[in-house]
C-alpha cells in the first residue's frame, strides 16, 4: 500500500504542481513573491507541508554554527531576498542540494563535507537560490521517469513523503537549460561578491568523481542535468574568459576556517556513508582527495576509511584496512572499537598473533563488557586450535 500511495501521490504532483508557465519573469525583489500564479500558490502550500515533514523526519542536522553560516552566505549572495530564503542541512552523504519553490533550501551534509572552502560551497548555494529567484519550479515539468527513479532512491535513503518532495523541488532535476541558467546566475553572484569563480568547477569535479565511484546512473540524476563533465568544461571556459575580472576576497579561500565551521558536518557525512554502505565513495575520497584536502591532518577520519576497506572486502582491501587502522590507533590509543576491528581484520588475514593482541587490548579497555569482543575471541580460539591440529 505504501508503494502505491507514493507512486499515486507523485503522479498527482507531476500533473498539478508544474504548470508550463515559461513566460513568468524572475523574482527581482521581495514584493515580487506576493504576485504568484494559482499554480505557484499550490506549490508554495505543498512546499510548506513538505518542509514540515522533513523537519519531523529527524533528517535535519542540528548544527547551529554550520546552518547559520550557509544562511549568512545565501543572504550575502542574494541580499535582496534576505527574508525570503532559508537553508537547512540534510543528513545525507549524497552530493546534492535542493530548493523548494517557496525559498526553503536544503544542502546535503555530503556536499558540504567534500567542499574545501566557502567559494566552492557558494557555487552550490547560489545555484539553488537561483532556482528560486528564477521560478524554475513553476516553469518546469519533472519527467515521470525522473520522479519514479528518485522515489526509489530516496526511500532507500530514508527521507519520508517523497511524493510531495518529488513534485515541487529541484532535487529531481530541472531542464538542462534551467540548470545552465542557475549555473550562470551562481557565477554572476559569486563574481559580484568576491568569490573565486574558478573554485566553482571543483565541486562539480568532486560530484563527477563520486558518481563514477558509486556507479550512479539513475535517470533523475543524469537525464535532466547537463552532463557533469559538460558543466565543468562550461565553468572552465567562463573562468578563462572572465576570471581576471574578479576581485577575490581571500577570506573565502580560508580552508582552516571552513574546516572549523563544518567539522561536525564532515563527521556526520562520513558516518552516514558507512551506514548506507557507500564504501566506494569513502575509498574514492581517501585515494583521490583526502591527502590533499583540508582534513588530511585529522587522523580521526582514518577510522571511517579503514572501515570502508574492511567492509568492501575486495582483493587487497583487508591489508589496506589494517594499515589505516594502525595509523588511526597510533593517534587514538583509547578507542576499544578500533582495536577490536583491527583484531578482526588480522584474524581474516590469518595473522592470529596480531588478532589476539588487538582483541585482548580491546577487551581490557572495555573491561570485558563488550559481547562482540568475546565472540571474536572465541572465534579466534577455534582458529588457533585448528592450526594446532
């Protein structure tokens, strides 16, 4: 029944929520938002309902510092709409963001976590606000294939009431022209407020790399959005032609400040990736971006990468997992779970002495209260007995 309800509900919104009103002019000032078509009024009402559902779902990250920062960024980029837009952070490792027709925007923790500075994040924020100011929800019709694919995908993610969300938000994808229009508006806003526009393409490079690592090929992600490589090339071309004209504020390139503000968001994103089994995404990040990122000195993150290799378990993964667990333990000698998992990896590799040492350390630190440790020690006993026979 739930599946039938979701599919039917999405069809209702696809039919009623997206009138073809291409002659609508952009919002230029706050007073413009009072001049809505009847279709837009329905969209706004549904938007408020959907936002309330999201807030009740427990998927909103309660991080006041991070949330205040992205809202301040949006207010700076679009000062004329300071009281009309509001941003929140969704606890999801997927590199995405979405905007409702009424100016309620959500940025996924994953895309905040992968960015390296304010300039990169500003490209995402400005892009989503542009969907609002240009009234793309009222001008577009989301395809049924995009809707169905997105419904399945987001149900796996645990976001409720997908029927409402899919019909009235940008997450399911606008037309290629509307996505390009939002990109150009984002670049224009970044230039006007001192953000390095050359940083914009980097966030799309991260997205493209992550999509390849996870083999994303669902229609909602690629069919309606211009190819990510095409967007990267478009940004590169724009930077070549206009980059010298931009007066960059160095504060927006400050990686240390960015890291400090979003450290908790980063931790949540890594944890969520492990929880939903996005091991390839974590490993791609470690192998291709981590050492050069603002987080590379943070040894705490090695725990997540070590676990990703352990759980993916392809040829050679266990060996790499053990290397990372050892690097992590060298800096964090009070984490009993790290010792336990290192012991498990050693046991899987046939390194029984290593396994015994790590599991015993884990048991001593947990004062014998961890049932998993005792279970693994019994398994180790059996392996050792078999080797003696």
